[in-house]
């Protein structure tokens, strides 16, 4: 397969420095070699993220942190993702915080238009808005923004159109949802399988249900957005917003294998590795193993 690797060294969406170093640390630990073994790799380098003082985090908006630079860098990412797809490669975006999905989904949406599903594997829903967010951190808003829900500055990144229809969004592994997110899930009847569902039914049954739901819609293209905090913190202590009782490593592996083996995944995010928070390189080791799973199943 032809794969484009794109680095997004961004922490402004989570306001927790360190996660912007994730792509660099993964590269230093043979990221490119993992994919070069089985694929043709185009190294598209990193999206430029301007240095912004923490004193200016509310300069553009009184409630959303670092808004201008989150928007600017996501436009740059969207353009790289779209270019990768135009050149018949699969863009793999290495983060960085999850606000980068605004740009990656925008780029994929421009290319695939309405024939796009988003599979969101995350401890969180990331479907807050300016009004519902308890923190003002934009990494809690990318999925809402991509569905056209929320502040127009975010929903209009790269284009003014809705990037993905709510009925084509599939959430997996959530276990920390804010009240505003629960309301959006209910109002839009979103497809969601929480950790409670996974524990009750088993991961294999849940994945079967998820794929059946996608197949019923006859969607041919998936953007897979994988947040490492979907795993239990014992596997990934080096992430900014860990939540207990997450996926085991084997469950996370099965999620990646099952979804990638559909051959429908055409673009992907791998996000929220913060090496500054890591303990004894445990998260680094887990990320490397997960990236090997990704490479082996693309």
C-alpha cells in the first residue's frame, strides 16, 4: 500500500504540553521503518504549528483556548491529507492532540464528499461545543465540529460544508462523556458502543455490530481516528486525559485489526501520546506495538 505519514505536533487543543513531542519520539523509535517494511511510504513531514504564548491562549476567543492556531494548523493538515489522497496514498496522521481530527476529517471529506464514515475510538466523545465544554479545550470538540455542530470558526475549517453526517459517525470505547455530549448523542441518535457495552457483549460482538451498521449504509470509505486513551491507563500512562477501565491491549489490537481488515479505511489518525507523561517508556512501547498492528493490517 502507498502510505503518507504526516506529523501534527500540536498541543494547543488539549493545553497540556508534551503531546506535541509524540511524533518526534515515535520517529526516533523507528516509526518510518515499521511502515517501510511492507508499504511504499511518502514522508510528508510535519504541519507547521506556530509558537503561541500561554498568555495569549484566549486572545481569539474568551472560552476556546488557542483558537487561531488550532484553526490555522488544522487547515494546513487538511491540505496535506487531501493532497495525500489526491496522490492515491493513505494519509496516516501522527499526533499531537485530538483536535487535529478537525483537519484530517476535513481533508478526507473534501476528497470523499458524502461517502465517508468516521470511526472514533476514544475514551471520550469529543463532541463538546463552545457552550458545553467544561474546559475550553478544543480537543474535546473535533467530532462535533466535523458534524457541523458548534462554533462556525471550527465547523467551517477548510470548507463551510458539513464534513461528515452524524448518522455516519461511529463511536467506540467511550467511558467519560459530559452532559452536553450525552445530549448531542441523544438528539442526533449517534451510533455508540461504550465500554459498558463492550464489557457486556464482548469486543468481537461489538465490532460485528459496528461493521454491520456501516455496511447497511453502503459506505465505502472510513476515516479511523484512534486515540490511545481508548486503552486502559495501565497500557498508556503517557496520555493527557486517562480514564480507568479502558480497552485491554488485546481488545485495542482486535479493534484495529477488524476495522483495518475491511479495506475501507482510507485515512487515519493516531493521537494523544504524551512522552512527557510516560512512565518507564510503557506508552511508547504500547504505541510502537499498535503501529505495527496498523502496518500489518493495512
